[in-house]
C-alpha cells in the first residue's frame, strides 16, 4: 500500500493583489487556495525540471 506524503506548512510573502487573484480562482474552481497553490507549484516545477533536462 503506498503511503501518503506528509503535508507540511509553506509560508511565503506575496503581494496582496496576487493573493486576491489566487482566492478568486480558487472560488471559481471550487477548491481551496491551498490545493490550488499546490497544483500551480507542482505544474511550474515540472516545467522547470523539464527545461533543466533539455540543457
């Protein structure tokens, strides 16, 4: 049985306007800011990692 990864707190300072945009998108998508942030970070990091492999 695969184990679920432990969830940890990641705190960061962002512009108020960015937080507002994130909140609006989370509401539109029917999700939480936390889950949306995790999805955005995961997708962004995958793109960066793919770019590193191509170099």
